[in-house]
């Protein structure tokens, strides 16, 4: 008897429909499509980016988002994500990347004409950039821009009361092992989002003044148990309530795969501080397509949002 096939592969369940063939068959189909897209210079991550944008404007493209996320998870590539409405990279008003002094490791204090310092539980962020197009080798020389909210859930340069500050933003250049390290504070959990840290990766330091040259835009998710411990500390009171209302599964960024390749590994404690580590695998053969504003952001080049961060 001739066995039914799809795209040249025998069906795992010949008597059932294509969509009922099981996870293993679906992943095989997905990766096959990724290879085809790669031949035309289009990455699997790009397939789902429209879904991120649609979700941000109110329409639902869950299946497309899940497809892109599954492709990234299967390959180990970091998913492309929105930069949110507070990037500070020039794509939505404020541009810290044009300022002298942005390349620094300690991002707790503002620099230039600003003088504020963010308070909170100490945190060191370590990202190891890996080049999937080169067999996963260290991606030395890349410039990594990191930014996140403060203990109160505010973003410097945008949120009311700290528009003149530029703390919790900085760039580091990856060393020979592909690693960058930032000294910071543990960010808050604000209403509607899982605790996270934003980052963009550029091919070289010279590229950071043009946000369109980012080769990857994504976010680091922070583990729940560490968040709960930190948020018991003075100053993080609002985060306790906000964390109780969200989960990795319901988050509008990490929810499609529970942050499978974005969840940081944490060591340390409250008194000595925490170290958050993540391997960031980038495939330059696929199209970078993150960035842009998320819900309430006003869009690239639009009017910067004011007040407390929305769900983005």
C-alpha cells in the first residue's frame, strides 16, 4: 500500500489530517520551511514578527508567533522581540546611543549632564553572544546595548520624573569569549509584564548609532523564585502585586514558549547581589526583525510615551 506523505515525508499518522500528526512531525515541517526561507535570505524569526506587531496593535496572530518561537527554540537561536516603547536607541524619540560615555559596564548611575543613581538589589548581567552562522563560536567584537526599568518600574529618559536621567542603559563590547558584563540593579515587575531586561546586539561598536543595524533584539526573562525573593525587599513593594498578576505563560512576549531560550540562570543572594547569565545565540543568516514599539509606545519615530510603563 502507498503510504501518504507530506513534503516528501511519510505521515506519522496516515489516517489523520496533516495538523494532527504530532509535535515531532510539526517540528520537522517547521525546520524544513526555515531552510527554504534561509535560501531566500529570510529568517524563520521574520515569519513571526508580523505577529508581534499585530498583537501590539490589538489583532491576534498567535499561530504565526508560535511558529517563529518554535523555530528559534528548535535551533537555539534567541527569538526576535519588540524593543518596547522605551528603547532609547533613537527609534522612538530619545537616543542615548549618540551620547559619549554610553560604552560602560556600570549602568547604575546616569552619565553626561545627568547625575541620578538607581537604587535596588545589586545585579550583574552576563550575556554570552554566540555566532550560529559560525558553528556557535564566540561572537567577539559585537556591541551589546542593555536597558531595563528601575526599582519603581520606570524607564529613564521616558517615565515621568526621570526623563532627564539615562541610568540603567549601557553598551559593552563582547570579549574574545563573546561575553559582556554589566553591573546594575534588579529590575521591578511593572503591571502587565513579566520581569525582564531588554537588549540589542550590533555587529560592531560603530553601528550602535543606527538602530536599524541591530542584528538581534530580544529580552531576558528573570526566574520567578528569584523575583519573589528580591521583591520582598524594601522599595519593591509594587512588584509583589504586579508579579502575582502575570506568568511566563501569559506574558505577551515570553508566553508563546515560556521564555525557553530567554530565561536567565541566576546565582547569588540578596545581600551579596545576584548574577543573571544567558547564552545569546544569534544566526546572522536569518533576518533580524525585532525592535519597534510595543503596546502604547507611539511607534518608531513617534511621540515618546509618558508616565508609568504600559504592558510592553
